[in-house]
């Protein structure tokens, strides 16, 4: 469960996230959609306590992120493809993070297997292709076997096989009762992966709905999305709000 | 799934603390080849200079211990750079986001880094210092007696020269946390600690005693105070070994405290 309430973040004069409130519930994949620069990544960083909100709050698993006792075992995150030191091996990277949250060492090889990196575990991660780097990011997110997963653009750089793999992985994680929150600007991909959608534009909530509900009023989910976000582009951000 | 059961059982009790985070930082430092190269070059460079000075010593009346430790000051530079990179390489690569998502109480991260880096640079610094001392003594020409650890002030000088690596390393770590960019932080470390401090020391004699490198060279690694020719007005009055150690500790502590404060306040 992720609960955002009036979340606001400014960078100088720019309001990146503007009084954003939404819930992400367990048991289904929730897509986080918005045009580039709409505040998706900032929201993800606010959820993880990496950036401090100027107003509002966000709770994960019932607490503020900074109050979590073993963060990696409660929340797993993929924020950027290459959030690792290029000189370290995939196994070295995961082993260090596992140690920080007292996660058993055997879990490192388990997640490397799950993402298909067992054969490359000892190679320097800096030499990885973008697809392999994404897989290492997914392994990092799964490391603590968390109930809440946040993934920022996880299919970037993946080949069609990788895209399908992520889609099925996310669905199966949600089916296990986990909270899965995935940002993307690929509407077609979200139509296939997500059940629920949180749509933002210019940092504001445009819709908190289901894929079925949103696409019902339009020819396709894509059309519905453009209709919704055109409001944001024309500085009428609240116009498309539906909830 | 057994791991799920164990993990959730463990998640119910306890919380991450310095022990877990220190282990993470040790695994991080250990798993980079650059760490070992930097440390190896630090030790080799320090010892080589000690040997070179030993071979070229003609004046038996000088502070032979200080001569043998002549490689410490250049060697410190690498320890300081390692300290800087321990922090800034995480920002360069984006690893910092993974680290802080794992450990949201950020000062714990810097404390763990300081513990690991401090222990490693202390061990390596003492090794470099003692080997330099013996190697520098062994290469003295015939007729010049090598200093012995049992002589007054010698053991202290060799030991404290080794601590210099640790303290400059920690100063580098603190600067890395404050500045966050590798090149800029190394520039501040080298420019500030080596160049600017030497300049200030040369221009303003009174301040010279407090400049980090001059503390290492003239307070920590000497057995006796520098003889002053021409009266106190022209000579820097260097700190005693222990006072010098205290001032150097204070520099490292201030840099780390400011670094921890900024780390906790700034967006990652």
C-alpha cells in the first residue's frame, strides 16, 4: 500500500509535483502514466524518501519511508537503469545491499537466477548492456522479497522478449498480493500490464482509475490518455480529473 | 518460500543499524579493484620515497626518522583521494540512490563509510609508515646509524605518521560528502590541503602550524622540534605531536559533521 497525500515538490520556481494524492493498493499492477516531465520520477523519489517533499506526505506500508525498519524487505525499487558502480560485479553489488538489510546471502543468487543474470554475475556491471542493467535493477528491487515494488520505466532498453518478461513478472508479483507501482510513458505497454492507472500531468493528478474505465469512454486507451493529458498541456490540469 | 518466511520473521524484529551498514560499506570498498590499486600505490610510493631519502642522507645529525617518513606526505594524497571517491563515486554512478533507499537514515551511511575507510587507511597507513621507517633506515650509508624505535619520540613519530593516512582519508570523505562531484572534491582536497595550505603557511607564519600537511610533516612525523634559525619571528612554531594530532582530528571531524548534515538535508 502506498498512500500519497497532498504531495508537493518544488525545484526553485518549478512545481514538479503539485498537491498529489493517490493510493496504490496491493494485489494489482498500478500503472503510473504521464507525459515526459510530468513528475513521475520525482514522485517515485518522494515515495522512497530520496527527495523531501515541500508539503504533504507519503506513507509506504503504513509508515513514512524513513521510519521503515528494514527498507529493502518492505519496498523494492528500480529508479534508474544504472544505479550501481560500474566497477563492481552484479553479485558484489547485490551482496553489499543485501548485507545492509541483513538479507541472507543465498537470496543474491536467487534473484540473479530470477532475472537471468546468473551467468554474468561475476562480470563488471559497467560492461552490461542496457537490457542487462535493467535486469540487475529488477534483481535489486526483488532482493528483499518486498511487499511493495516501485519501478520507474522498467521496460526502457529491453528487447521484446525482455518487455514480455517484465510484464509477466509484474503481473505475477501482483497476483501474489504485492503492491506494484510502475511508471511508464508507453501507454500501449500499460494497457497490457496494468489494471489500475494513476495519470498525472504537470505534477497534478489527472485520473486515478482502472484501465477498463479509462478506455471505456474513448476509442483506445491511447486516445483517452491524450484527451486527459491535453488538458495538462493547456494549463487546465484539473479539468480531466475523474475519481 | 523459505526465504520469504525467514525474511518476514526477521523483519518483525530489530532494525538496521551501524553493524549492517558497516558490513555493506566494507563489501562495497572491498569489491572494487580501484581500492586495492590505490592502496598499493600509496604504500609503494611512500616506501620508495623513504628509501630514496635514506640512500641520499649525508647528514647524520638530522632527524633520520623524519627523513625515512618523507614519503608519508605525498602518500597521503592518495588516501585522501580514496576518501573522496568513496563518497563521490556513488553520486557519479547513481549508486547513492540504491544506498539511501536501503538506509534512509543517512548519517548512518556516512558513519559506516568513515568506520570502514578509517580502519582500512589506518591499517595501510601504519604498514606504509613502519615499512618506510625500517627501509629508510636500512638503506642509510655506512657510518650513519639508523634510528631505533626504542629511541625517544621515534615510535611515536612512526605511529602518528601512519594515523595521518587515516585522518586525511576521512577529511577527503567529508569533502566528498559536502561537494559530491569527484573532480571538484579532489581539486578542493589537493588545492586546499596541499597548495593553498602551503601558501598560507608560507605567507602567514602563525597559521603554518595549523595547516594539515605541515602538521603531518612537522608535528606528527618528527622526533624533535624543528630547530629554528634566526629567531621565533621568522620560524613557524610547530605544534607538538599530540596537539597536531588533535587539530588534524578536528579537521576530519568538522568535514564529516558538515558532510553528514548536508547529506541528511539535501535531495539525493
